[in-house]
C-alpha cells in the first residue's frame, strides 16, 4: 500500500449515514466536486443504499455523470444558465431538476419546448449569492403553468445562532404565500429543520446535506500516507529541488502525497476561534519565512516541510534526536476531504 489512502470503517460510516437519513425525513444528499473525497460514484451508490430517490449535484456535467449510475431524480444546485448547452440539455431530462435563480431564466425555461422542465425556484437569502428577491417572487405567476415547479430553494449562510431559523421562517412564509410547493433548505440547523418539517407536513420540506452527512462521523475516516524513503542529513547539507540547507542534523523523510492529492493546498478555514486564527497566522508567517508546517504526523507531531510539496510526494524534516520511521510505515496526514484526491480508498 503506497500513496495517500483514505481508510473507511465501513460499519461505522454506514451506521452514521443510516442514522442521519432516518432522523432527517426529506434529506437530499449532495454529491459534487471531488465527491467529498469519496468520489461521486461512491456517494451515488450510498444514496441508493439508503433508499433515497433524490441526489443533488453541483453542475450539469456532474448530473450527466451521475445519471449513469443513479436512477432516481437528480437536482442541479448551481443556477441554470441559458447559455450553457449542457444546462439546456439537462433541463430537458425528466429525471433532472434544475435551479432557476433569475426571472429571465424562468421565462427561457418556460419556452424550452417539450415537457415542462422541472425547476426549483431560488429565493435570495442573506447570503446574497443567487436567487429572486422576495419582492419579485410573485412574478413566477407568469411562467408557472409552463414549468413543473418542484419547490423553492432557500440556501442560508453558515451561522451558529438563531438567525437561520428566523430567516428560513420569514422567506419560507413569503414563498408559500406566492405558491404552495415544498421548501428545500440548505444549512438550516437540523433541529430547526425538523421543527419546520413537522409544521409544514409530510413531503413539504427537504434538507440538502453534504458535509454533515458524508464527513459527519470523522472517527470512521482515517487518512494516511506512506513513508517512501528516509535519509540522514547534516546541518548545512542541501536538500530537494530548491537545494535549501538543512537547519539542523536529522532526517529527510520522503512521504507519499503531494500537490496532485491536495497536499499543501489548504482550503481556507472560516477560522472562527481566536486560536485557529492565531494558527493560520502562524503558519502563514512561517510560510513567508520559507518554512511551513506539513500535515504529516511523525511520532506524534506535525513535521516541517523541507520544501513545498512535489506533485505526488513530499519531503519533511525530522530532528536527529528521534528514531526515524521505516520505509513502508503509514503516517497520519491531515487533509481536507473536500479538496483531497486519494490514491486509494479502502473499506475495512
Ligand atoms: C454544496 C451545497 C450544499 C451542501 O453543503 P454542505 O455544507 O457540504 O452540506 C447544500 N446546498 C447547496 C445549494 C450547495 O451548493
């Protein structure tokens, strides 16, 4: 086994997925981008295994791919774009539900010809990303007879306070006053969603979930890299592509995983706490000084990169005072699953 490896405790992961799916009626799994590290195919298969008949993807291209192995309904989350021929093609598929975020697009969809396109109408939220402002919602009256309106979509910011519940309530009421259709939420806290779903009644609320579903049981997921080589080095000896001198005696440890795997590409965190801000400041500052802490843990500690990661391997430094690992050892590595590309995924 070499390369960057994701090891999944299958029973634990499946138990978590099933428990969440049972607790959240109307859940719509989201599979987009790198498939949260698992790949779109795996997530589509898990959705089928859960007995769920709707899967959300990000783009028309992802919808086209997922269709090959998921036989339920597919929701495209990014706003429908009339100038994209792939988006137009997907809107003609009776299995696909598109998201319309502008009145002009509703008009174009209504005039597409063929069967009525299935659409979710997006309501603009405090995110201010996409959607119709509340005062424009009534205008859907003009087009609604030519469309199959499957619901309203309400995509909220990530807030830990009560504001999402308040906003969901306000926008939900405004939308329902215009047209009675299910409300599809994103990032509404689960407890608030469950209360809302109970109030609206069966089939009237949906909750799209990616991270909380797929990555919500971190104990079931383990990421490791392999030690590929170990070399002793003396202070001042040069190392790597950039021939930087070693700061001290020790070892150069060559580990699997590089930029192709998303190593060294840290997605920005929201850095909520003072401590996490301090950490990102510290690592940024060290990077500016030409050194960066790597995501690899050797003997219980994160170790420094000798230089920026290569495409498929990385060089990290170990001080002389420790026993170096052996070639073939597996090391824990911290990567964000939403940007990682694993060389292998192992179910145990
Ligand atoms: C990506 C996406 C989600 C899923 O987000 P997570 O934070 O991963 O749960 C939900 N809704 C919309 C509209 C999205 O684009």
